[in-house]
């Protein structure tokens, strides 16, 4: 396990002692420590502030405070020199043990065969950690990963969404390592998750890749939770394998206007002539991505990502013929968009692959959805907004900009 909490260390010691979890709670209760004080340490690597609780924990796991810090993967202040001077000895000890425990990865013939393939890509059925060996080092241009969020939600058979805190972080570290391995130099890695997990994922990834952006994707609904701010966005991390992404194609969005009259939300004063007719630069807060909520619009009953989100990611970070990898295929949105944008792709999915196969075999719905996205993409004002603004006497780009070419802005992304 990569990531430890104090509770993990307690459970590890309990296993050595042969104590059940109820017995552990009973023993701590006798030392004056409540069960809830122990359970707090399940989701934190920070030692408790209460000296009595900390003393009881150290007594049970038979460690000093310094040993506890080291077990949690931290070097306490003042011990840096001593630790660094022993790095080689520590490395040798770990290597000897890891070499003895290392098991070769064996792919069976079934794993080598894709569940479904097109001219552009291949979909494999199975656990991503077992399928990653199919992909060579430094071979993928862009990776998009949308793992289960560990919120105890219902997914397909075989998908576990109720890992412990540390088990989930450690599992993420394992597939992230594989993503880093297969990503090309200067390739882009995008990870979609909730902030609770992204803070840990970002911290780990920062030791491997170059941080590019933390993108906030507006949820569009409120989830009130007592005694805290309600969560209102998903997080999309963007990292690159190198100093910067090898591909960055600016994506532009329409100017925000009143949906009733088409008028400006804000006053642009004398800057109207400087407005790019292809739209406004995209920021790292995306408020125009809407979740796929209605069952009639979904390809499966579980969560499904919108076509618009994947188009933005893929169009921003890849060129035609580039290779895109999604290790958690879900409903297949990544693959559907890759097909329509003429990208190569590889996908893994532990759950129902038949849903993805049927979606890719019948592209008409996704094609229409993407055409709708491109009606507004890279345009300061889509056609509907243009008509509304002209009718109500509001300015348009051609009123201030000689370089506008309306016809060029109406070209479809499709051949």
C-alpha cells in the first residue's frame, strides 16, 4: 500500500496481535479513547491534537512519534539530514524486499483480444491495471481518466466503489503510475474527479508530471450538506509529461449574454473592436458543461459524461490521428468523440462493454450532439444570438471588426 493513515497502522498492528476491530475499540476505550476519535484517523494522516489520544495510539502500535511520522511517509523537521544520509541504505533494504515479492504480469490470450474494434480504436474488457501492460511506454498522446469517485454508488458488477480512504488513494496511485508510463513526452493527462480526491491525486501527480491547470467544472445543481459549503463543481486536472503540453489548441466560447433579449451581461465599453469574432478565451472555470441527467439521453443508467466535455478536452490537447487513452471507459463518451474527431483511441472498461459497442456502432446520436456543440463553439455569437441581438439593436462583431468572416464561422467540424 502506498498511502497510509494512522488507522491503517492501527489495523496493521491489530492483525499482528490477532485483535478484531471490536476488540481494538474496546482496548482503546480502556485507555480513555472514544471510538469516534479513532475513526477520525481513517481519512487523515495527521496525528491527533489530543495528546492523550496520540499517546494511546503510539502505545498500541508500539512506535515513537518519530517512527509514526516516518511510517506516514513524512520527514519531521530537524531530521532531514539524518534521513538523507541513509537514503542508499533505505533504498537497498526496500529493493531487496520488493524484488523478492515482485510477481510477473501475465496477460492471457483473452485479455489480448479487444472486445470491440473500429478503424480508429480498440476497446478491451477488464481491470485497467491488468490491461495496461498491453500498451507500450511513451506511446499515448493524451489520457482522460474518469475513475469511480468512491462514493458507494451503484455501478456494474465487478466495480468496487466503497474502498477505504487509503485503499482508494493507493489504487489511484497505481493506475496513475501506468498513465505516466504510457504517456508520450509532453503528452497530456486529464483526471476528472471530485475535489476531495483531487487534492491527494494532484499532490501525488506533482511528483511525476508538470501541473498545467485545475479546471472547475460547474455541477449545475446544489447538494446542501449540514455545517459546510455545498459542493458545486467537479475538478478536472491537467498535467503534462514535460515542461508543457506538445499540443494546445485554444478553445473559444460565446460571449455571455441575456438569454431573453440577447443583450450584454457586462459593459465592454471601448473594447468591442478588440473582441475576437471566434469567441472568448476559455478560462479554467467551465460553466457551460451540463450533466447528462435524463434517462432517454443516456446510453446506460449510470453516470455519463457529456459529449461537450470530451470534445473540449480532446480538441484542445490533440491533433487528428493522435492516440487517446481512457482507462475507465464508462458509457464510451471518450471513444465516441474520438471517432467523430478522427483520433485514434484505446479504451478499457471493467463493466458492461456492450453498451459502448452499440454506441460506437450507431454514431448518429453522438454526431447530432456534437454538431449542436459546434453550432456555438469558436463563435462570439451563435446564429440564434446574432438574430436576437440584431433585432434588439445590440452590436455584432462586424460592426467593429473588419476581419470578421461570418461564413467561415459557420463551417461544420464534420467533413
